[in-house]
RNA sequence: GGGCGCUUAGCUCAGUUGGUAGAGCAACUCUUUUACACAGAGAAGGUCAGGGGUUCGAAUCCCUUAGCGCCCACCA
C-alpha cells in the first residue's frame, strides 16, 4: 500500500516543522539521551562541535546557513555512526557590533546613549539582544540543525562571565595581561579602541606636502599632526645625510616658531621613498611609536580623543583636524615652508570595519595581552611544548598547527595563519563601550590626574573586593576575549573542569567527555579574530588545542558572484528560501560542489535543482512502494542485483570516506548523481520489466534489492537532506527500526 | 611590497592519489492512460587561459606569461 501523501508532489512546508518537532521531542540531540536509549554505547567514541555563536545583532544570513549545514551534516553522520555526538549551541553578545546597532536605533528615536545612562542603555541592549536571539534560534531550527538545545550558552551569561573573569585573573597573575600606555587604534566616533584586525584601509586621493624642515625636506599627507615633530629620522647608511650624526641637534623654524630638532638614525627608513628623511609623530603613528620606543624619545599628544587639536597646536588648538589642515597649510605657505604639493598622492586612511568611523592612532592607557612574554606552561598536551616548560602565547598558537594537532582545511590557510602570528602585536583587549564583560579590575585611591599612578591600588579578581571604596574599571573586554574561551566555557569550565569524569554522562562531565572538540567549522574571514584566539586561550588555560580540525568555509555570494550586502539589496534570507523551496534544497545548494575555503554563488536555479531532487526521491519511493512488497529475508539474488548491491557497497564506502575526510562537497554530489542517474534512471528502469514479468525468483530479488537500495540511499542522504529522508523513512523502515536520525550508518551489505 | 586563490560546455561551477572531460541551468528533437512533466529518451556543445617542461600518459605535477579576485604589510 502506498500512503496517499506520495500521490502528490513532495511538500516541504507540511513536513519540515513536524519532523523537527519530532526530533526535538525525542531528546536525541542530547548525547546523554542517546546513551540512555542505547543509540550510542556508553564507551563509544565522542564527537563534539561547538556552534560558532552568531552575533545577536539581528538575523542569520546565508553564511550562517552554510555553516550550520556543514556542521549538521557532520554531526548527523557521527550520531548515526554511533558516536556520542554533541553539538553545542549558543550566541555571541558581539559587544561593539551589538552596541552600535542599538545606538543607531536610539539615534533614530532621537535618544543619546549618554542621556540614558549605562544601566538603562544596557537594558535596552539586552532587550534587543534577546529579540535577536529568539529570531536566530528559530532560524537555526528551520535549517534542521540537530543541536543540543539543553546546553545552550551565551557569551555574556553568568557561566561564561565566570570563565572570562577566571581567564583574565590567571593571565594577569602570569603577567600576560598588563595595563600600559601604548599606541592603539582609536575610533573617535564610537569613542573606543578597536583591535588591529578590525581596522579597514580605504584609499583616498589627497595632497602630499613637501615641507622644509631646516636643511631637510620632509613629506606628509597629514600636516595637522606635525606640530610636535622634533625628531628627524634617516637611514644610517644614507650617504646624502652622512654629515648628520645620530643625536645631533639643530635649530630650525617650524609651524609655530623656532624649535630644536634631533637627528635619529634608524634603518626602518626607506631611502628610496621621498627624500629619505622623515619626522615622527609617535603619539599618532604606529611606526613612529616603535621608533620612539627604540630610541627612548619623547612622545607628545597632538590630537585629543575627539579629533581636536590640543594646545600644542598654538593658534590651531581646539580645531577639528580636518578643518585645521587648510589653515595650517596656509600658514606653512606663508612662512615659505611648503616646497611643493603633489596633488595626486594616494593615501590610505584607517576605518573601523564595524562602524565606519575614522581610526586615529593614539597612545592610551589600556589593557593588553602580551603575546611575546615568556611564561611557564604548567600542563601541556600541545605537541613540542613540554609541561612545565617556558613558552609564549605566540609559540602556543604556532605549535598546535605546526605539529598537526590541529588540521586546517584547506591547508593553504595555515600559511596565512603563521604569517598573521608573525606580525601580531600585543592584543589590546579593553574597549570603552558599555555592552560586554566589564573588566574584572577594581581601583582604590584612583588619582584623577592622568599619568600619576603612585597612590593607586589595583585589585584583580573574579569578584569585587571587600570594602565600598573600590571602583571597577569602566571598560569592557574585546568580544573575542570571551569567544576565545567558547570551546571550553560551553563545556563546564571552570566550574566542573576539575571534577568532570570521562565516560560519565551529564553536562557536568562534558569537559572530560567532549574537550578537545573534534571540529571547528567557520568562515575563513574570522580565522584571525576567532580561531587564532581560541587556540591562544585554550593553549594557555588548558595546555590543549581547542579542536583537531578547522574547516573554513567561504563566502556565499549572490548568483552573479557579488558579495551579498544590505546596501546593494542582494542579500538572500535563508528563511525565504526555506519557505519557498525547503531547508533540504537549501542545504544541498549550499554544500554540493563547494569545497572548503572556496566562495560560492547561490542561485535560485541551483536551489530549485535540489528541490526537484527532493521530489525525485519522493517519486522513487512511490514507485518502490507501489511496485514491490517487503521481502523480510534476503532472497537469492540475480547476478544483475548482486552487481547493483556491490555498486551500492562501493558507494557506501566512498561516502563514508568522504565524510570522514570532510569532503562533503563530493559526497553530496555523488549521492545526487547516484540516486538520480543510477537508481532512478537505470536500476528502476531495468527492474520495471522484471517486476511485470513472471520470473518469481527474479521478481523477489528485484523487490528486495530495490527496497534495500532505497533504504540505504535514504540513510546516506540523511545528513544532507534530513527532513525528506526522515519523512519517507517512516513509510519504508522496518518495523523495529527507529527514526532515521539514529539509524546506524550503512555498512557493507 | 609580500602571500594566496581562480581562469574547464552559452552561464554557474565540480573533477579526492596524473589514466580516453562532468553536473545544474539555458538551448535543440521526440515522448504524456509511463514512479515522477519538479519527468523520460536522444542529440548538440570543451585544443580544460597562453607558452614551455616532466611522464608511456597531464585539467591534474613543475616552470613561465597574462587577466580577474582575495588576504596581509602600511612608505613618513
């Protein structure tokens, strides 16, 4: 008998929500339930993934859809294989991104954050974050993600706060977190620092001024920063300036009158560029800052944190730098200090990638993580770093990847990763925003005058110190500090990390059972932001690698290959696609033939192709149910059927291997091809005659073969297209078989 | 300045270790009491960017040139 539903085309809308509810009600997304119900053996290998926590800044896009699809495929495969499989969900508070989103919303209402005050503002952010969270969680469900909702986490919840503070205190005590006056990227619009990785560079045509500086000519695109320039730097080997010695002083006329300049010789200077001489502005330029550090030079602030000139600028003090430039150039011209102006110079200006604000380097007192400082790593499972040996955070980041404790897919990103480590500066972790983890540092007798520290007491701890006169640091932590802990802060660290017992069920044992995680799947665009920071944090705090494999997916572009963006209006909302064509179709369209690290174009045609494929599977099932009877025992098979079964066995082996090696793009394509062009076009067509014929032996052989191939195909396809395969399964499964989701992965028949 | 990727059928892209080129869409012919027209059968379409090399054999490995794209550095 064929159920009526097969008499019309497959309808995902009727099916997907019902199936997801059934999965969720079964509780089988939870590995403990799987063990309890005998799906996974108590001593089975474990397999774990954390969901890269989406930012609570609104809704998920197709990149998230791709990520959750890949993760779910792998998770479903391992669950069917019988592993104790855990996929941990959660969301990221995304500090600066979320705060600026809410600020923009408030702006439209005419409300300023300062007027609301910290507490009321945070309430508003939390409300928004909650709404975003609810939307996101709904979207993840619609994708079919078999994720353990009972373990859901948030980077800013109580448990994660404890983890963040514990990590901070430890690093502080080891001297790896320090407070210092160093050059940072200052966003004067958002009034906060941002990390080096969050700075974007934009090209801009700007006049390039050649200015007379005593006997020298110096060149600059930013004359408004030059007031305090009293060091003139040249290469030690530059013959043109051989007569000037390091440390020589000379009197010269500058913007606001006569000054004394000091000659500095430093090999950082490019003799070929410009005149081979430059003056330095250590307070507002990274390279200059380094030169000043090397030669112990004075540093003076020229521009304040609001982008206005300070009293050092004399007549120009208080002016916005952009407006000041013209006036300054006029004065320089009047004084005869302008030698020439190149009007076609291309200059690069720094922009905050998260908020469009211009970045002005500033020397500010901030909290930093020292990536080069040697320390003793007490316990280490990281290859090449022995327990109790001296190492650095940079070495930790390199070692895991270099010695293959972490495999990166595709491996070409390893090179990119090393290069990033080599260029890494100390990580500025303090932010002057309100939303986020407040820095767990308290001060007493804080001296209001900047630069005077001698009276101040500092307390660093996971809880506020006793006594009412302690004031907590106003700043919050870079959001990546908390996401860096994600692979273990979601598994019970630091609460139950010590007591967790391997082999025992329950979240309190997660740390022992599921860390290190097996796979970290994310976009290649956050290799530095996140992946590197997780390796750093895990290495330092646990002496482990956070995961064994990193699968980096590419960008999902529109059908023309353009980057999706809200301003262009070409964004594809995964929910719209799911409504129109089904989650299974979307999943296949995202995964087939898209290897790791490669960008892909998502077209409506591609999605439709897999919607048709779903219908094809549907009709194959209809045929098999209509034309065959269940054959309980394996009959003696015809040679033709044996050949088909052998072919299926080969497919099982190939798909299994592909999944083990994370070649989802190949496995999905092969399955598509097999089901449509082998099973439907060839096997079914060939068997039609036999099923109508009178050879009973051949008929029974064909019936058993067709049903076996269908069932096996559904199982192989399940990780990729979980909804339709689960739905069909209820009509073709054996009477003792459980849901397809927990059927054991096909073995050789 | 340094690094990486891409260039395969009209379009979008696969091609895992080198063994006579594949898919989707589009276009062409035929087929509708056929499991499925969200389909089937058939035909058509490529000197795998150019050049050189290794090999019995190269889309695949090496060198080189060109075009496109990305990442990092940040030259004042």
